[in-house]
């Protein structure tokens, strides 16, 4: 589910999604377990295999309420929704789906409460040069919306404790706990 360069896995997924038996379903949903790679390759490969949505099953028993399915900086162009569900619920769903019976799955991406005020978090990384441009451009509108919108930019970092000392020195701080590759290589990495 993670490796795009594995055509056999992608072909197998495509065959499962595109089989005549499944053509009667208006929306094709792929279920995948969390792990082995970030969310983005899983979603992208599900989309390439013809899915209309991806459900990711957590790989550990935890409260997923505050788990964010973040973009690793390579998610531009993805057009299908994805959601994370808990491990126990996900295993039940996988078990049911393996029985090859028809089912209806309802997924809702809803706003919790209606309000005249919005909190917006903009997550970006060093891999997404357009995100910083967006934040700068949005600034001129943010002042006009200040009574109704609070925008909080968040910078995504990756932990890389197993990276080489050279990489950690160039791209990380706190000995690899927080890494964000600096592809432009300006004076920032010398701070």
C-alpha cells in the first residue's frame, strides 16, 4: 500500500476494486492498515487503484480523536477523502469486508458546530513551497476577517533519530527529533 514502484501490489488492488462484482457499488472504498509509510502514499495509491475513499485503520489501540492525518509535503493533487478509524473498529470492518458481502458505509466529514467564528490551522512543510506563498498572500485577507477567523500556521517536522549525523546537522535539531529538509539551502540551516 506504500510503495508506488510495486506494480504487482497496485495491480492487485486495481483488480479488487474494479472487479465486476464491485461495479454495482457507487463508491469504491479501500481499507488499509496504518504503518510502513505516511498517510499520503496510502491515499495516493488507493486513488490510483480506483478508490473513491480510503479508510485507514490505526495500528495500535489509542484514542484517535486528536490524531491528524497530515500531509508529508507530497500530497498535492490528491482528490479523494481519507479517514482514520480506531484499531478495534477497523479490525471489525476488515473482518466484515473479507466476507465479501455487500454493505453500506456512511462516512461524514462534518463541522462539529455552526458558528460565526472559524479557527483555521494551515499545516505546511519545507517540502511545500506554495504553502508559504499562500500564507503570505492570505495575510492581506486575514486582517479583514479578524473578527470571524483565527488562522494558526503550523509547521510539520519529522523525527529522524536514525539519520546520519551529517543529515541531522544540516536538516534537524534536537539530535534528529525535529527535521525539515531545507531544499533551498540558504543561511537558515546555519543558525
